């Protein structure tokens, strides 16, 4: 009877659709975005022309040739000014329901503009950006593509930010081993499957689920055992001023997590081992064994995807 049921399920739900019964979804292999605008955004993303002293670019804080994040505890802005929170990955950020750790903006376009005018980051304003971009022969040529933008005499700030956001939409890392498993294209090893089952049984998947394995809810750091609160970190409280939002942050994605150390908003976890043990202590309320930690790490390593296709172009 059990075998017959399995055969029926396999017929009704082909291998490529079995993921529909899982709490995690595979990334689209070919995400949709405006390729011409994204190509302009790719150039802008790595150009220090957008910072006041021409010393940093978006890529300075988001290493797109590694994890899309910053390996430093905090990033440095113009004049070496230190940021106030660890820079999260820009990879797959199009699938976040909000942007930034505290979710203060909804869209990638809003997110792309904030570092530009933040005095601790690029310290620019709309007028300075437009002046520099319009004086650049390179950008005069790039933005002259009439299929992308219709403008008469100048490149606007809005066009610059839109192009960067479109590039960020292209930074998707598909085809991780786990994605291929969900599509029925590859099997997990016994240890990987055991780690995934443990990930679900312990409740990690309660917050880390969906297409981005996170990025779709706010959760408190220290649900069971309180986590040290420091006002310097921009949490949800900094947006709402509601006491119960202290130490509440957007759940980070776990995609490519093996590449994006250090972890947490405060970069306090230097390794995956540290991060898992801290989460089990503060959000589960009890320690888990070293063997369990090892199995979960083995599973997390299956979440590393391909480099975004736009970076190969």
C-alpha cells in the first residue's frame, strides 16, 4: 500500500515539482530582469565615482566575486568612517520582502539609493551624482541607449539608481546542490539529508524558508535566552520605536552562507559553528551537540549556488 501510494505521488508530482511540498523553494534558473539596464548598473556598482572622495563603490562593501557580502565586521565609508552593522549579501536580495537588517525600505531601488547619500558611506547627494555622471563620456555613451532610457538632455539620479537596482536583480545564484535536489535532478548524501532533516526538526526552517531560505520575516535575536541589546545596531526598533522590536531583525538568507562569514548583524559569529551554537542557545534555549552542528553545516554547504550569470558577461 505504501509503495502504491509513493508511485501515485510520483505520478501526480513529477520529480521537478516535489519541492512544492518542501518549506524551501529552488531559485529560478533564469531570473527576469532588464538586461540592458542591468549592464549599465554593473558598471556603476563597481565605480567609485558615486562616492564623495571617489574612494569606494557599492562593490567595496558587497564583494560580488565572493559572497556578495563584506568579510569585515563592518564596512568603511568615505574617509574610513566605520559603519554600524555588518553588510549583508546583495546576492538574491530581490527575493527579500524588505531591505536592510531593519527592513526600513521595501524595494531594491530604495535600497540602492541609501548608501549613496548616507554620510557614513558615500556621502553624495542627487545633484553631485548627476553632475559627475553627466560629465562622464563613458556614461554619456552607456545611457544613450534609447531602448533603455528616453531622455532629452541629461542623465538623472533616478536613472542611475534604477540601473544599479536592475543589476542587483540580476545577482541570483541558482543551481545549488540543494536546488537541484528540490528539482529532482540530484540526490543529497546521507549526511546532507540528515543535516536537512535536523534543520527542520530543530525548527531552523521556521524562520529560514521560502525561495531565499530567509529574508521573508522579522524575528527576535534572543527569543528564548536574551541576546545583548546594543542601540548602535539598527534593528526594527530603530524604525518603529516599539519596545518589543528591540533586537528584532530581518531574517538573513542562508543561501551561499558557507561563503559569507562573519555572521549576524554584529558579526559576532566568525564561523558557521559559532553561528549555529549561538542560535541554538538564544533562539532554541538549549545547546545542541557537536555532531548535530556538524550535520547542519554539511547541509548548509549544499546551499552554495552558481555565480550570477551577469558577472560572466
